[in-house]
C-alpha cells in the first residue's frame, strides 16, 4: 500500500524553530567532537584537492569550484547566468564528523535580481560497520523540512540493495507526503546497472533504469 499524505497541526513557525534548534545542536556537537581526546584536528581544513568546472550554452552559462579538504570535508562555490547577467551565486560546506556525531552539510544561494536567498542544512549519519548500514538524516530548507532513513545491503554476488523512506513537510502545502524508494545496482560488463522504484502517494509510482560505465 502506498503511503498517504496527512496534515499535522504544527504551524510553520513552530516546525522551523524546532528544526533549526535540532540542527544547531547537532552542528555544535559535530564541531565539539573534533576537540575530544583521541580525535585529531590537525590539517582538518587543509586543501587536499580542487576541481573547476564550467559550461557555456547558446545563451546561458554556469561554473563551479569544489575544494576537497582533509578529513573528508568539502567546500563548493557556484554561479549560473544568462549571457552577461548572473542568475544566482551560491556556496556550500560539508563537514564530515570524526566521531559519532552526524555529518553536517550547509548551503546557501543568492539571486541578485530578486534578492531572494535560499538555504539548505542537512544532518546525516550512516553506520557502515553494521551489516544493513542504516542511515538517518534530517534536512531543512527555506521551503521544507524532511526526515529520512535508509538501509543498504551488499550481497556476495555484487548486488547492492537500498531502501529509503523520506518524510518531507512542505511549508506552503502544509502536508507530509512520504516517499518510499527502492534501488538495486549490479556490476555488468565493466559498468553498473541501476534500477530504481519510487512511490509517493497511491498514483505516483515511478520506475527508472540506467547503465553507467566505470
């Protein structure tokens, strides 16, 4: 049975305040974890690698710079535009927790033409040592709040199965529409075949399949 949407009684302001408080607390715990005994912070913001990317079309362009830091952290700066005008500029930072605290990702974008600022903050943690590799995540943006959980299992045959459940709450609609996604991947002929099924509501089931070479 496909998941159904329902409307909670909580207001947008209360949800945003609660989500912000949770994100702030977890961000603080992640940063404090780096200062615990036995957890090294040397070189935590040293640049390990960097990559520049740019695309130009008939009347549009986009560019980005990604800096990989020691410890698995990353910084990204990007911009898009049309001809000589800039549509938006953005920046993001991913912090990988060295301990049990969750990983943290934050990003923001600014549209010069309208002055609109969008933001995104995400907390996530995966237990790689567990056979099912369970993961939990919480994301807040300027338009929604979402909780997510997933399980991932790698079989001896090379087959990888992953199931995830998302509970996104959209401020404008004031409802939660659960999304259940199942993905299977298998190495084939020097590449990987990936099949995905996503269900959102009784009439929103999607199938997709793709093949990519290594």
